[in-house]
C-alpha cells in the first residue's frame, strides 16, 4: 500500500512514528534557523517512475521535517513545491499556504506521478512560473530566493543552461542526489562550492539523516543572502535650502510626501532625516528620531522653512556639518552595515561659501550627494553633487527608482578595454575583523568584481581567504558567469583566527596562479591583498616571489594595517599600488579608485607595456653606435635570487640594441671587494652569445667598494676608443644595493670628464647621496625597493640612452594648458608648477629657439603669458612659480577653444615657418563640457597643433584620449600629483618626436650610375649612399628615401614608400648589382614619373 493511501491504525501509527522521529530533529535544528526571518523556498521533487511508493513517502517525511523548522507566514517564510517527471507539475505555489499546518497537510497529500526525468525543463519552469512577482516571489522586497532540487536519476535533457539561468535570476540552488546519480550533474545544477550546496545519500530512507545538514546550510544561506540584500534599503537625509522660493518649497514638500508614502520606512527599512541650511544648519529630525512610517510622514508634514531673509547660504559649511552629524551610528546611520547613504541637497541658489572640498570629504565617507535644482545653477550643482546624481528639478519623486532599485554596477570604458587578466583577491579573515566588518568586505568584493568584464576568455577571478592558514574558495577556472561569482561572495565564510599574510601569498602563487587552476600564459596577472592588521609571518620574500612570477600586487590596508608591510608587498611604483582606509565603512568609496587603477594597470600590462617595449626597441635602432658597460654589484648582501634579477635586467637591455663590432658594444664588470671583468666590449659580437655569458656569471659575495670599481672603468673606456678606432657615445650603468665602503664622487667625476655618461641604479638599502654622486645628475639616478622591480625602470633607462641623449628640443612653440579648478589644492598645484619647470629646464629657450606660454583654466581660461612674452629660461621658470590658481570648475573644452588663438603669429606662434606647435593639457578631473572636447581638439590638430594630454588622479582616460586624437602615445596618466615629475622622461620623448617631424620630413631620391664604366672599386659608392641614408630618420612619418639606377635602361629599385625602416633600406642598398652603359636623361624622366 502506498504512503498517500494509508488509512486507519497503520497510517496513524506511521504518522506518529515519523512525528516522534522528527521531534528530535527539530529540537536539534531550531538553533540553526532561529535567525531566519524571511525566505522564499521552492522544492523541485523528482517524481519519476524510478522512485517507488515507499521512497516517495520518505520524500514526504523529509519535506515535513524540513518545513517544521521554519515560521510559515506571508511576511516570513513561504514554501512552494513542484513535482516533475516528463513535465513539471505545480503542486502548490509560494502563496498557497499561509500557515504551517496547511502546508504540512498539502505535503502529506502529495501524489506520486511517475514518468521520465526531464530536470532541465522543470528548472526552467521554476524560474518562469514560481520565482516571479505574480507567483508570490518577494525578490523585489529583498527576500532571499532558494530552490532545492531532489532527484535520483540522470536527466534526459540539458540542465546546464536552465540551472545557470535560474542562478542568474538570483536564486540559490541546492541539489540533493539520491542513489547512484552522477555527481557531475549535481555540480552543474547547484551553486558553488559543491560541498555547501550539494547533499548526497544512498537511498530515500537515509535522506532523513540529511535533514540537519540541509537545514543548517539553507538557514545560513537565507541569512547570508538577507544580509547581502539589506543594502537595497538606504539612509536618506534631505538638506533643504531655507531660502528657496515659496513655490519651489510647496513643490518639494508635496513631492516629499508622495516619495515617503512609496518607501518602506522604519528602523529596519528606509531611514529618513531632514534638515535645512542657510547661514547655519537646523536639523528637523535625524535618521534615528522616528522608527515608524507614520511618525516619519507626520514629522515631514510639520516641516517649515526658517526665514533667513538676506542671510548667506553656506552650503559648504552645511556639508561639513553633515559629515560630522548626519550619518554617524549615534545619529542612526548604518554605514557600518553596508547601508547606502544618500544626502539629497535641494539648492535654491549658488552657495556663498566654497563647497568642493566639503563635498569631497563627505563623498570620501561613502555618502552619495544628490543635487536637486530649486533655483541653483547647473554649475553650482556640479561643484558638490556626485557624478550622475544631478536633477534639474526639486521633484524628489524622481528619485524613487534610484532609491528602490537594486544598483547594478556598470563596467566603465577603461574596464571594458581591460578585458583579459587573471585576478586573485587575497582576503584577510582574522579575528580582529569581526562579522559585521567581514560583511562589508564581501560587499566591497562584490562591488569591485561587478565592474569587471569577467568570463573564461576575459577576466578570470579567484578568491583566497586566510587566517592562520590560507583557503582557496574560488580558483581562476571555477566559474564561467559573473552572476555565480557574485552570488558565491554572499556565502564567503568568515572563520576568524590569526593573520599569516606571508603564507597566503605563498599559497596563492603555488596553488592558484597555476595552469591547473586556470591561470593563463601571456595574460596580465594581478593579486589584490586586503588586510586589517600586521602579519604574524614575514611577507617580504613571499611578495617578491609573487612579483618575480609576473604578478602585479595591490595592497589594501584597513584600520590597523601596517603601512610598511603594505609597501613591502606592493608592486612598483608603491604609491600606485598601496591603498589605505581607516575603517571598513570607507571600503565603499575606495571601490572606484581601486577599480580604475586595477583596470588601467591591466591595460598597461596587456597593451601599453608591449607597445612601450616595441617603441623603445624601434627607437634604439637609431642608436647605431655606442659603448655600454654594466657595473654589477656582487656583494654579500645580495641573494642568489636578487643576482638572478640583475642578470635578467641586463639581458633585457642588451636585446634592445643592435649588437655588433661596428654598432653597439657591451661589456660587464662585477664588483664586491674589488672589480672583476666578466667580458669586455670586443669579446662578444652578438646578443645571444652575450646572453649566455651573462646567465653563467656566478654570484660570489664580498664587500661593496664602488669607488674602486668606478676607478677601474677608466681604463676600460680608454681601451674602447682604441679598439673601435674612434670615440662614440659611452655609457656606464651602475647597480648597487648598499652604501659603498669607499668614496665614489672623485672616480665618478673623472669618468664624466672622460665623456662617460653614468646611470646609477639603487636598490633596497643604497645611499641616495651616493647615487647622486655617481650619476652626477638626479635625472640619471633611479631607485627601486627590490631587485624584482628592476624590470619596471628598464625602458626609462633605455629611452635615456636611445632618445633623450640624442634629442635636444631646440625649436618649438609649447603652451601649457593647466587645470586650475577647485579640486586641486595648493600642494597639488605646486606639483604641476614643478613638472612644467622640469620640461622648461630640458629645452633651449630663446626667441629663435623654444618658446613657452601658459594658459590657466577653470570656469574660464586666461593666458598667463604668451609665446612672445618671455625668451629667457630663467624668466620662464620665475613666471611659472608666480602662477596663481584660479579655482572653479573644469571647462576643458572651452579652454581648448581659447588656446588655439595663442598659436597665431600675433601671440608669438611660428606655424608659418614650420616650427612645431605643442599644447600640453594637464587636468585632474572630468570636463564639465566634455561634449566640446573632440571638436575643439580636432580644430587644434587641423591647425597643426599636437595635443599631449596628461591626466592626474580622477581624470577621465577616455577624455584624455579624445583630446590626443585617439593617439595613446600622447596620453599620460598618474595617480598622484607628486608623480607628475616621473613622467617627464616619457613625455619629453613625445615632444622630441613631434619636433623632429617638422624638420625631418624629407623625400630623398638617389640616382646611381650603374653603367659598365663603373669598376668594382668605384661601385663602393653604394657604401657612401648607405652612410648618407644612415643620417636620416627613415620612417613613415619622417624621411622617405627612394633609389633608381641607370645604365642602358633605367630601373627604379626603391620607391619612396617602399621602406619605413632604415636598417632594411640600408641592407637593400648594399646588396644591389650593377651593369650596362649610361643614358642619364631618360632615367631622370622615369624617376620623376614614378616617384612624384
């Protein structure tokens, strides 16, 4: 007799037995579920013919036992059920049973239907017919959604896509497998990790043993999901201008009532505060003043403006007051719970005091400032409102979607471009963090990852948490869909414990950045370490190992994190990769900054660094002759790994040059107590042989006598001139990690008097003063914290040798267009002045040489001095120091338009005589008039002006590229104003290239006599031709060279557009044969016809 048909005493006895059995289960599991307040749970039960009646009764019992642990109520937990076989059958919807007794009775009356096993179709049915608002789902009300699939057989249809769609719909999916069902199918259905969301049992009878496990996990998931969704409520504070017109106030007040009536107000819902500002601030009620909707609405009805006729409107002061008083925990703010904070400013006129920095400080706390127009100008709103949060009305009902709709993180343009990388988040879960703060950490991870282009062929994400030991939660190949990753983060466990960051770094390198775990070759690799305290183990060596493996390390420190330790972990330059906040609440506003840096770094590693390497190598082809020595520290303070980093650094440099006895020659000396020549300039004539020799150099250790080593180089460079027969440019690259035991200044000066250019590279504990003495010029001094960071300065040194030494900016018209808006403080403006001075110092200033002008802009642009105002370098530098910042907004488009006239002859521009025209734009933020950028910068280019755009901090990369005409080689970006000076070397090469083009644009054709009257010796005129070509900058943009030969019959060998590469062209010229007798006139005519 089947379960549903049992009657009389037997059925009663069975029910009593199962109820008795359940009492023990319920007693044990209530504690696990006592925190559960709400949830929508749907069971999808396999009713196929492979299940007998006895087993189906076991399913009923399991369902009853599970249901008993929940408080069934329309406002609490709702449960629905679908039975499926060939087709799904809706047994009861979420809203069909409003109490536990009714629900248990429905379960007892379930009928086993029989048939096949089409699980995929049934899962789709759940999504379309159960997890909808019409079917009773409360997802829009932030209620967690759970599906529990119970099956004993392999599905006859596809489950992968239906299950993926259900999870993407926001439903957490559990899978219970009974009997011999394949684990792979359960993994496909359920959320990840499998150990949490999959339960298996040998039989339906033993399914009862899994009740506790299921209840524990379901209840934890319900609570985790509820907490993850809670931030869809918000803390909302209205700050109203007390001087707005009466009609505007009436509109605002009426709209406020409508808005409040549409929100779920209360202590556990939306909290609301209200204040007004004029000369000072008056708070009408705080976030914590009222706990019910009725109280809040009643208080809003009593709201009246305080008359302040003729009084100033000090919004800046009001925003500062708001930061200290409106959103604190004591005032009812829930930022520490991850609740969004909104300050809605209804402004009737422009503020009478500065607002920018007050607004920025408030935004730094994670508060979103909404600007509503009740008479204020658009510009006034721009100065304080968060980007994208300006409304041209005081109708606050316009905010309903903003406040009630779940915020979807959008992928920025930079992050769309940064679409391929392997990123691992290494997250501290030690006991000092606490459950509430760890939830904020989850929110932060979710927010950052939401803004990335994730996917198997795009950005892959891994997550490792650590305390005393590290744990891998997500490998780089665990997930295919962003939705699954984000859903998993809601369940990321917090287990407390110690803080062994070093072990976590080591674990990540050895266990996550591996091919087996999804890490890819030739893809940017990034690790983001997030910690709140000092590590209990050493991080230095483990971080170096991670960076040596090609991983870029970001270090995010919270509260008590050790700054020195963060610097030890982070990649170079440290200022770019270290972030600190003083509380977990401030992780939220950090998100945009970190995400932008993350994406820009991926672009740099994936695209720009490769382009830079290629550009540097191309530039070095022009450096046809030089003698270069390396002076390599071999002292005992250097480890074998450090020594290996030096070897790699040297090898990368030597492969950049054209190595050969008649071209670039290299030698190497290592030193400790005394110098030791490893190979001289004449010993190896090709890069590959040299590489093998460098690899075989043995690290021996000893002291650090740099002075003696420098003295020894004098003879090597004297021999260089003798062995070549003439003197070429000579360079010495010195690498050291410590202070010298002897004096360095005199031997370094002697080498410079000999004509040797010295580069000093300091690592770790090197002495800054000593490096300056060795280099003789701060621009030739470099420093990195560790040997693995040497690779980051490689191109800077090579550019110095290949470009800057050969490039003197002798004639150009350069105008600096400088952002002077209110977002830039005094120190930052000084950094811009220092940067401009560094450019001026490296040029030859004069009336017939390089001329400079400066235009400062904010709300309007104004010329500080024009191209024909100052012709002395000293006076230009003096004028730069006297610049006064204008303050205001960022009207970059208008400033570009304004600048064009200042390249005219009237203001000293020399475009008519082909002097290069260069505009250098320096800005720290998005343009207020961004729509004008393209048209105005295009107009400059049409008039022959090269636009170089330099962005700092919050500048918009897309805008920078637009101004530069899409030429990324003319776009530069730094995260801090202090770093502007580091960009000079890169920017100067672009300026140099721009100035070269005006003078090196040449079309040159050689007409060579190849007649039989030319003997073999005379034929060597071809070497003369090659040497002439070698003096030109052959490229697509600069010199075009053609060649024709004539004898009986003229022959055009090389057209003007045949070669854009000097080396290939010279090779072609030297390999030409000759024959015949001369007919010059015809050849000339053919050359003209073919090439012009």
